[in-house]
């Protein structure tokens, strides 16, 4: 279920690594990638490989804001033809829905969800790979933030940008790229804004141009056909912290009946409970290693109603209690 992404996601990786004193050639060699691959924006790269490259670069350069530094010079045009369709949507809400609809052309590991209570909106975003990544998450959120700013310009005034990971040592770059409230160790990765902002008209929208570009996009090959299993996995990532990662909510969010979803998962040789277990296992060690997160909060982020239930599951999975895992500094 490894996703794929366009090499354009790694635009300016070489420059940022070099500027920070890193050795780009060595980093690419260790990741088994060539410079030629990165120079072709439409080249396809395994998402796990790209995410591992970002984390390795952050460690090698001792820069915990490596992903953000890559995002700092990004333009909407780096998203390719999709950016043209986004630019001509009538509202920011339409632009986000379009991004969700065509994200498989950019990064099939990208999960997005719009949660609207009528007054406030949470735009959740996750990069779903084998293990959560600070660098990939911050790069994706910064690109999303810049997309919103490109559509609304000075009218883009979100309330906050939220991260599940801890704050970096220096917040200067975050404050420059995200001129709003910053929430670290949050329940989700994403942006919070007013619903009215999403429905503000986009004066630059051209419906005729949007129709032409949409026809072009429909004829383009996908990075890889998003499987039901992968889509379920991404939905679980998005819904787990809210306690809604059950088969009914996930199927409904995908526009499927529970029976149809289960049949597709059966054909793929997996099940909803197996995917839920995998996601929890991946997130559990990541959250527990963050000593700033109380273990009771970790239980909630993983969808458990009680600390005791979470502890029983964790012991069955890892052979040690969460507190033992954390105190001994074991890495998953």
C-alpha cells in the first residue's frame, strides 16, 4: 500500500540541503535516488522513500525545520496542471475540494478532510506513510497554507495552524510562514479558519478555464490507482483522534456502504480491523516517544475511551506498558 508522489514534491531539496551544509549527493545515494529523478517534476517516487529522505536530511543538517525551509519558496505552480484548476475555483472551499479530488495526481499518500460545524472549519491533512514525519507534515501544511493564501490573498486570515508534534527549538520560521496562532501537540494536523472565509468569492475564477483544465486532468494518468485499502487507511488517520474511526463513519466518508467497503478490503486480503490495528501501532510508538504528551492524551488520540484500555492494547502489541516503553527510551 505504499503511495507514490510526484518528484515535484521535493522541488528545491538539493538547494536547501546544500544551504544548510548538508551533502545532497550522499543523502540521495543513501535513499537510492538520483539527481535526475528530482529534476523531472513528473517522475514518480515512493512516498516512504521521499519521507525518509526528508527526515534523514533534517538529521544530517541538524535542522528540525527542514521541511518548512523547502516550503518557503514554493509556488502554487509547483503543483502542475492541478494548480491551474485550483486557481479558477469560485471559492476557497471549492479549491480545497478540488485539491482533495485530485490529490492522487500529486501525492497518493496525502489525506485531507474538511470538517465544518457551521462557524469554524478544520482542514485536516496527513501524509500517510509507514511512520508519521514532522518534516513531511510541515512541508504539506505549509504548501496547503500557501495554496489558501494564493486563492484569497490578503483575505486569508486563519485562526490557527495545528501540529500533533512538539514545537521546534526556534519558532521564527513557523511565525514567518504561518502568521496566525500556532498549536503544537494538537489533536490533529491542519488549519482552523472561519467557515465564511472558505465561502468568500474568488474574483480571479474563470469557469470556462476551469472546465477546460478539468477535462485535461481527467485524461491524465494517475500516480497509481488509489486502492480502497489505502483510502481506508488514510481515513482512519484523519478520523482516529476524533473517535470516529469506525467502519460506519469511514465508509460513509468514502461514499460507500459498509458492505461494499468490506468486500473491497476482502479482495485486497485485508480487513477494516486489521488496517485500524496497523494505524494505531504506527501512531502509538510515535506518540509515546513524545514525552510532552500525557499518556492519557495519547489514549484519546488513538481512539481509546480509557487509559486502561489503551494500556492493555499497547502491552499486547509491544510487550511493555506505555510508561515502560517511554522510560526506557525504546524506539519503534
